[in-house]
C-alpha cells in the first residue's frame, strides 16, 4: 500500500501509474511549467522534476511507496546506529526538497529531452535565450548517465534554436524572382561580433509566408553549432495590384465617358509586360474581366500562371448641368 501520494499528485497520475504514464505526465507538466515558457513557474517545475526523479527510478519509487517522501529524498529510511536492518544514511544527493535546486530540475529536464522523452520535439526543445535550456542554471552535470529511469538511452546533441527574420519582398520580385543579399550581425565562438552575408534566392511565384532556411548560420551556440536562420517572406503592398493566391487583381479607373463609350488603355504588369486593354461597349460598375495566364507565376508548376482580374472604378459625376441632363434625356 502506498504510504504517501504527494509525488503522484504533483504529476497528476495514480499510484498505479506505469513508467510510460509517468513520463507522459512529466512531459506535459514540464512543457507547461518550464521557467522559459509564458506559463512557467519555477517552484512547480522543481516539484514536478523531483517527483519524476523519484518515480521514474524503480528503487527510489519503492522506497517512496513504503516509507514516504523524506525517506526517498535521503535514499532510504534512516535508523540510529545499532538499529536492526539498517539501510545506512545518505545515498541520495538531496537532503530535502530545499536541497533540490533549479539546476537539478534543469538537469533532469535536459536529460529527459535529450533521451527523446519530448516525443516529436526531441532534442530541439527550445524556449528562447542563448542556451536551449536557458534560465535554469545550464548544465551542472549532476546526474551523469541516464540510468534506469530514462531507459539507458544515449545522449544526442540538441538542435540549435531557429531564429526567424521577416524579409519584405515587392510583388515585382515575387513575380520575376530575384536574389537578395542579407547581412547578418552574428555572435562568434568567443562572443565576438561577426558579419555574414547570406544570399536568399527567391523563386518566381513564391507567396507571403514562404520560409527559406539556412542551418548553422546564426549565433554560435556550442560544440561547433550555430543557430538556424529562417527568412519569412512578407509581401510588400503594391500601389495598383493586389494578389489573391496565384491571381492578380487590378482596379482600372474609368471616366464616366469611358464607361459609356469604351476605352483603349495599356497596363504595365508586375513582371514588366505592357498589356493592352480595350473595350467599345459600356461597362457595368460591378463587372469584371478575367484574363487567363496573365497573373502570378505558379512556383510548383513552372510555365503556368494565374489569372489577371480587372475590376472597374468609374468616376461618376457629382452633378449634371441642365444641358447634360437634356442630352441624356434625348439620347436615352
């Protein structure tokens, strides 16, 4: 019979929980309470880390279930010298919860993540800061190998964090494709500032939100690794054209006379082509014309383009003279 359920309650599991259930519960709580998260809570993070440290180790868990938390912290029940069946004193690196530090909690979390305990996130579990486990005292080295509670799996170096940089690009460049040279001010192995030029090749038809990734090009992290730099395309507003997927929308201004008698105009598209448009019949204010193949290039299907959609903005007169009214009455 379990004597104390405090540690099980910290992780939100039953006293009959399997090793896998304990790991899942710790993962969920660690993601929530890690101090680098917006929902972080240092004390709760320490509490769940201590709970996992004890419950994930078969020997410590048995001691906890039989003799309680204090015994588990001290490595077993403590007997005065000469008592029967003595377990001896000590055996556990913490003399009580007060001795369980931020660094201890961080170390448990780091080893758990490196052993694959974070699931799909694996070793690339980052919240921010220069170190992937910043804010918890780094790697004090207290635990050594993974041991029984972590399944004895080997370490793998965590992936450096990814830094996103917004890259504004004109609609013309997104239509034609271009190469942009970006200058990075990054940190070297000794903390010194470095300048790095990166060429970003933008393909015709790319859309806003497209990401271009450059691994190992950012600030130096550790062990020869640098941050990953990821440029995210942001489409600059255009004064005449609006993009809708692969289509281009152009609003053609017309005078009242042109809307009635027709027009003959030339539009310069975003790829530099001059496209003639003409019409000899009246234009309805809400009408639009679709011109296939005159829109944006489709990056995934080279040689194909979206449509150009022409809408109209008619400049209606705010007032009419008596002569204009008489002419309209006579003609319509």
